[in-house]
C-alpha cells in the first residue's frame, strides 16, 4: 500500500503542469483516484459531508450486475457448447463463456475509456465514473455472436453521440449503453436480430439457429397456444425465470435481474418508482392487449411478457439510470409505467422490432425532461411566493 | 401550544450535556466583524485606544447608526486584517472593567415606553443586529413594523446551547424581553425544539413545539410550515439567549458581556459541555487540551464558519465544534463496506450501525456533474428542489430561481451534505440569495 502511494507520488510530476505527459493528467488522476479515494478539503459550509460519492454510487450498480455477469458467462458458454455437442460441464461451459464474453468486455471498456480520455484531455476535466457502468452494461446486452469490431463501433457511437457531445456524464439525454445497442441494431440488423445470432458459433462453423421467445411469438398465428409452443421449445416458465436459454449475454435471467433490482432499491441507487411503475405498466398493458386484441401476442400471458426478452434487465438497469430518467417522484412512476406500456405496444403491434424495451426506454429518455418540467411547474406553482 | 412535525433534514451530530461550567476569566477578547453577515464594518478605534465595556468599536457603513460595542474594558492590542482588508479580528486586552452607562428602563415601565425610544435604546446599546429579518437574514430596518417576531429558544446550530441551561435564573429577563417584543410587533411566536426541556414558567408561553431533524427549529423552516400569507415572509426572528441580552441591556443600562456557549465535536477530549463566557472569549479559556491540528467550526458544523485561525466566541456563534481534519486517501475506498461511515445513504453498512460514526471534516470525494439523483430534494426542509434551483442559478435565470423557491432557502447546508456529486449547493444558493438581496437594496 505504501509502495503504491509512493509510486503515484513519484510519478505525479510527469503529469502535472510542465511535466512530460501534462495532457494526460486526467488519465493519471483517474487511475490514482481509482486506487486511493481522495478525501478532499472542504472549502465552505457545511463542514461535514456525506461519505457517498459517485464512485461508490456507480460501483453499487456494478455490484448488482456481477451475478448477471457470472451467470451470463456461464449461460453463453453452456448454450454454445450444447449446440456444438461439446463439454457442457460447469467448468467447460464457464471457460467457453469466458472466451466469448471477456473479449467483448475488454473491448467495451478499452474503446469506451479511450474516448473518455480523449474528451477529458481536450476539455481538461476529470474522467467521470459514469462509464464504469456503461462499459459493463453494454456487453451484457449484446448477442454473443457479435464481432469485436462491431462491438467497438457500437460503444464508440454510444459514448460519443450518446454522451460526450452533450457534455459528458450528467448531461446526456439518452442512456449511452442503449444508444450504442440501438446503433448496432440499425447499423447491423443481421448481427443483432434474427434467429442465428443468439448462440456463439465461432467463425468456421455455420451459424446455429435458435429462436428467442419473442421471435417464436412473432412467427406464431392467432390460434396457436403460445405456452405449449414455449414448452415444446424448452422454454417453460421456470426456464424463462432462471434464464438458461439462448439470448443476449446478460439479460436472460429474470431472477438475477430481480436480485440486482433488489440491491438497487435497498441501497436507494435505483428508483423503485421506475421499476415498479414499469412492471405495472407492462402487466396492465399486456393484460388489456390479451383481452381486447386478436393478435398472436394476445396469447402471451402478462407473466410471460415480464420474463421474455430484455424487459427485466432493461427496467432494472437501463431505465433507472438517474441521468437519463426523470428526477421527480411522480414523473418516475409515469416514466416507468410508459416504458412498460410502450414495450408491450412495440412488441405486439410492430412485427419488425420484436424487442420493444430498448426503443421504449430510449423513447422515454427523450420525454424524461418534459415529465420533470411539468411536475416541477405544478409543484413549484403551489409554493407561496417569497418576494 | 401547537406541535409541528418536520420530517426532512438530518439528525443532530453531537450530543451536548446540559451542564454549565464557568470558563476561566478571559485575559483578552476579540471581535470578529467578518463573521457578521452583510455588514460593511468601519473601525472607530485604533491600536492602543482605551475602551470601556460598551464603547463602540466599529460601525456598519451601510447604516452608521448601527454600532458594535466592546464586550470588555481594556486596550486595543492589535487589529488584524485579512485578504482585501477584511477586518479579521480586533484584539482587546482586558484591563480596567468600567462600564459605559446607558439609560435604563424599569421592568414595569417597558410597556409604557414609546416604541421609537425603545428601538433607539437597543440601537445605542449595540444589540439591534441581534434581530434578523427573513428571508435574507440581515438586521431589520428600525422603522418597519414586522408582521411577527419569532423567538427561537434553541440555537441555529444543532449543537448550540440548550434553553434549559441558559434560561436558568434568567426568567425575569426573558419576560422583560418579551415585553420589549410586544412593543416592537403585534404578534410574537415562541418556538422550541420538542426534545428540549424548558423551565415551567416559560414552557407555558411556548406557542409552537417543533419536532424533527436539523434544521427543524430554524425560524425559516418554522415560518415555511406555518405561514399563511405573503407579507409574513418578512418576519423577524431572534434567539432566546439574544433576547435575554437585550433585556439585560434595557433593564440595567449596561452592555451585557456574558453568553452561554457550547464546546463539542469528535475531537473534543473533555466532555461536551456548556460554558458561560464573555462574548469574544478565545477557545483557550474553555478547553484545556490543545487543538492545533483540528478544524474548529463555529456556528454549527452545517452552517458555520471555519475559524481555525480565529477561534473566538462571536456575536452570533454560540458553539465550537472540534473536528478531525481530512485524513489520508483510502485504498479502494469506494468498495469498502464502511461500517462507521457518516452517511445518509444505504450504500454503506453503517445504516445498520446505530453506534458511533467516524466524523471527519472532509469532502469524501471530488466534485462531479449533477446526475439528477434527487437526494437533495429528499432532505430539503422547505421542500425545494435544490438541484433545479441550483441549475437556474448556474444559468443566471434569476426569475426561474426565485420561482423555484430560492428565497425560502434556510441556508442549512443539508443539500451540500448529502450530495454524492459534492456540488456546493448550499453555498451557491446562499450566495445567489445575498446577491439578489444586495441588488434590491
């Protein structure tokens, strides 16, 4: 520990004003503060400050993502090995999963951080912690067969257009991880959707097809019994709940999303209003759809709606991003509810994009400032003026 | 008597025992004009001048009638200036204790005295600025008749003197003070914290008991919760101990020199106690141990001043807090469980720990952009959205800032305390408020 402290101390001169790498000071600072949390001097009242700071704030989100990450690694490897008749033991699957997932995570963090550093150096401000979360969320919402180049292009778009051009963390309108995914979705549709992307097949083998629950429903007819088809495809409610089926790397397990959501709600990092509002929105809308409309999706029960696709992951980890979601309490309920509502609407009435949650959240991100504005106008308007 | 419950805010940091110690009699005192808000002090004395108790030392250039008097008789030893010739302290060595004699009014005659005479009496006695006018908290114009005066038996600091201590044997002075207030205004509220014990005679007079976290008993918070119309916004307030001082001045014709202050803090090696001291007495007279490496905060850890270089009891400040300076940077500080961290967030395990917490005068992080987490709104005692007001101030949108309740801000500092991005919300809002005030005058 002393050694580390000395190391930073002795090298600081190269990165401060007049040093060799003066321009790279944000990088040095970010590395140093990663290891040694600065205490900081208080310059004005109040002379006590809470111990929480943004690094802690963000690392709680990462903590709640760890179970999903580990399960995602295992499940990706397991599905790949299962399809290619290889070793499906715990170690075998986990190892295979690591070879698929780890490069994606490394690419996501390294490319994203490179952009962050470039922007920090140009703008001469400190590297913000926001990317710690984005860099981990992003690989978890990619299909396993995505190429590393595509992943790098996606995260570059997400960081630059989704965040940095607005001024960096705290000033972005859209969730950067979802922006990155949406970009890939429209730029490389064949690598992001369809039936052949959900299982990693390596470069030499033919793609292995596997229908996701959403595409099964999208291809079904009105008279089909969805639950029966799900069961035939090995997608019982239990499987959907625990998540051992092909899909995006980290978002298949509704159970672990639930655990992660619980951590976020207990620590107060994620808004329970958004999460519960979203679930209520999804359940009521899907119930109304199944009651009033004659479409294949009408046969999907609300519970199945909750478990299939990326809804659980999206509402817990994407919709609760404080920057791109509203800050007012009632707005958060409305915001969450409308995400649930739009998810179902997109799933049911738009066969081109069976995965509705990504677009629903991005769409509501745009409306978050409006919701906040209306609520603050109403609440502040009730104040007795003080002039 | 009504009870008011205020849920927001933050709990008290230190407990102070309700025991009164007499401090060692001071050899020197200091006046610290830079800590009196808004005034533009101009000196009336120079080095070597001989002063009596009650001799004017400096006055407010904005209003030359308002003078600040010496709490001790002696020689001006030194006048220390700070940056931009701010008067940091005026040091007086106590020699001969002679009183400057003012006119005195008998207790029974107060009600028959003319309001203007009474006001003039208080102004000449140098205690008029103890009255403060909301929402800006400057001293009020003497000719104005306030909609109401709020007497706060507690102190603006959460660790300030308890009414059970300073009201002891002062009941008569307090009653005289109330009669003075009746001359100044038609309506008087007497508020006290629900958890404090008040002598029975005075307990009967209390109109509102306020329960809740800091700053529930702040006059601004109280007013926000009871006000019924717009003119009430410019109510006056005074603290119980200050009212007793005014009463003593009026009754005896002598400038009152004593005050009860408290000493507390995580680094205080003695017990956290009350002391009766002379106004302007140095901290050395109160604590026996050394305190050179500590931060000394006066006027409450949340809203006070860092007075590590001039720890003298002040005109307004009634408490000393001895805090630990910021320590060394912690290795992987952001992932440690943190059982003893002082925090309102549940991201540390200290929310399970009801025992002692580490209290340290440190920022615990670095300033970042606002991430719209909404924690400040959750704790604001007057239901503002400090982040939104802050952004309006930041963008120079004065109208918008006022619409969002800037003037209701009670300057308590809780928003800055809870902010995970370490934004100086309270300081910026307070500055914006006083900027606006200065433009109006």
